[in-house]
């Protein structure tokens, strides 16, 4: 039995987690909130060693040290552009850990007659933990572009998925009626299969929503294992993450103007044939850095639409110099930040803040979108899907319904692109063929430096 | 043994509502750090991993338990650290904003 002081300690840790989540939802308190959460977790770890009879102390401490080293190294090494896939991996290993805990707990339960609720919780944790683990691995592969970012659907997918769900249910019933390692392993394998199937049909641009959903799943498995282990902190923390994660998933989806169901299963309706990767050979208008420099220098109002390509090329700093120069010339410049610019909601704010772009120049979509009509030039750098009119004009496109920035309404549109390859969602962008659009091909950083040089030459 | 599953159910339901309430007003700018922070919090599964590894009676179970401990530590520690790295980016522009506000007040 857990002693009373330890229970009180766990309660303090649980309150820390609630305060942490509260803090994380406001920019002013976010960092403090995260630290409070970490303090709660540390407190909980200390309590578990003091209050419970823990054998194998040395190997366990060594394992914690190893995990801590890997986690810290990963967290510090990762480029800010690759952060979403790191979060996916962290989430996946958490789900995997929960599944393993449930499997081990089963070996103790199966000794004698076990309460039915415990066995249900075990089955739930194993299957959902495995879903979370395998699903997270697939989201990692998609975001890292180690596999195709386009929705993967094949003939018989719904049948396979249905069979997987039935199998998971059957094995769960089996586990509850006749607890054995066989059913546990079968459940884990089925869960992993379901996790892969869950993420495959999701298009690259929607993957962050799935990370958030899997995050909520892992939370629920942690809650269930809290019930199994009679640990109230695990129950509370897991449930908090489960419910907050579910709401966050819905908020993220609605920022993209989509429903969660549509994101998960939209591709199954067969509407995503538009996601062709063929590079079109329709005529476009392209120009060199010198022409674009003149266009920008003699504009009065320029709106910049930054995208993931900008961050990948690490061109934020050069862009800032360019903007400074334009402002010296009296050009009014703003950044239009689409809520899902980058790889996940809020990602672009993080990336530009890293380049020390003044906070006041970052305009949210609702604020800046009506101003494109007055803008002389919309400069789209490494972005594509967030300005793609197909989101409004082409029902069935993977991004249909997502609110977009109306860069097409500016007098001139300049697209800085590496190639004619379509964006992350894999759809052709009509804006590229618009008569007012000029393309500036090349690596964002390289082109940006040339543009900066040309602009300096004009100013002298 | 769990003497009364109803008490656990009660805590579960109440915690569920708390989770929804505390983040209901989050701005879209903070979606990514919030997701990452919540992700770190479910890393407390580490407690569960320590408990099962610490009562392992056989070597295979101990090894499995240690794997769970490693995975859970990665989740928890890595999660909090990467969230902090994201949030540092937000605190910097905030100072700049404070300064510009102060300048306006001075004028």
C-alpha cells in the first residue's frame, strides 16, 4: 500500500501537471508552466523510490540515466525544423513503455483469479499503447520524408482495417477470459498493425494532427496503467493528457478548417487523386533576382508569406536583412503567418522568433489577409499549400476547406521556389500560373542573398 | 486489489474535465509547445515502469521492465527539454515587445 505522505506527494505532482497545462496555454506563462510540470515529474520519481519497495535499484538507475541521456541529446541536437517528428518519437516511446508495463503487470495478474476491470485495463493499454507506438513511427517516417508524404490507400484497406479492429476486440475478450501471454503478444501485434493503418491514409500536411491524437491516446494508456498499478498520479496525469490532447487535436483541425474524421479517413473516399506528383509543363513566368529586387524596391506595401522551405534553407536571417533594407527605403513590410505554416500549428512563429524577427511584424492570418488587396507585392518564400487557391476552388483536393492566405489578390505575386515540385500536400498550385505571378527559382538562401545584393546595389 | 473501481472512475471523469478546461483558451501560436508539453507529462509512465521493473522476479521480466524505463525516461526528460527549447524562442520577442511598449509610454 502506498503510504499517506507519498499519496500527498503524488497529489502535489498532479497539481503541478494541471498548473503546467494551464501555464502552457498562455505565451506569458508557458515557459514557467513547463518548468513546473518538470518539477512535478521529478517529485513523482523521487517519491516512487522512497515509498515503494524497489529492487534492482542499480540497473533501474542506469536505465533512467541512459534514457535521460538519449532524450536530452535528441532534444538539444534536433533542428527546430525537425521538431515535430521528434515530438512524435517521444510520444511513441511513451506509448511503447505503457504497453510494456501492462504486459509485465499481466504476468503478475495471471497468477491467480484477476479482477475483470484490471484485465480490461490491461488489454486497453496493450492495444492502444501499440497503436500509439507504431503510429508515431509512421508519422516520423512521413515527416522526415523517409517515406511518401502523400496519403497511402490501397484496395481492401477498409476491410483490413475492419478485420484489425475485430481481431483487437476478439483478442481483448480472450485476454479477459483467459489471461495469457499469447493474447498479450497478439494484442500488441494487432495494435501495431492498426497504428500503421491509422496513419497511412493521412496526407503529409495533416500528420501533426495525428501526432496530437496519438499523444492523447498515450495519455489514456497511461491513465489505464495507473488504474492497473493502483497509482493515482498515473491515472490523473494520463487522463489530463488524454482529454487535453483530444481537445487540442480538435482545435488544430479546426485551425485548418477540417474535421478530425475527415483528416483520418478523407483519403479513403478516393478524392485525393488530385495529389499527383507529376511536374506540370504548363507555361510560367520566371524572372531573375535583379527584376524582383526592382519590383520590391519600388513597392509601397510588401507582404511576406514564409513557409517551411524558408526554414529548411536557413534563410530567415538573410530575409530579415532584406526586410530591414526595404523598410529603410520606406516600404511597409509584414509577415503573414498562416496558422499551419511550417509543419505544425505555431511552428513558423517559433522558427521566425529564432531568427529574431520582431514580434510586431508577425501578423496572424485574420489580421493580415484582408490587406493583400492593398499590397503591391506578395512575396511567397518556400510556402505553397497555405496560398493554394485549390483549398477553396477544388472540392476533393486534400487541403479543400483549409483557410488560405489570399496572396493571389496582391497586385504582383513573387514565388521563391526550388523547383516546380508541388507542396507538402502534393497538389498543383494554380497560383503559379496566374498572370500576375512571377517565379524566382533557386535555393531560398542562395536566391535571397542574390536578391539582397541587387537591392543594395539599387540603394547606393 | 482495487476495492472500489467507482472511486477510480470518479477521479478519471473529473480529471478529464479539468484537462479540457485548463487548455480551452489556448492560442494557435502555442499549439505546438502545448502538445509537446502534454507529451512530456505522460512521460510519468516512468513511475509505472520503475514499479514493474523494481518488482521483477525473473531476468526476462527485469530486462523488459528496464526497456520500459529507458523508453519512458526518453519520453519524459526529452519532452520537457524540447518544450523548453521551443518556449525560449517565445520569451525573446516578448522582451522586445515590452521594450517597445515602454518606449511608447516614455513618449
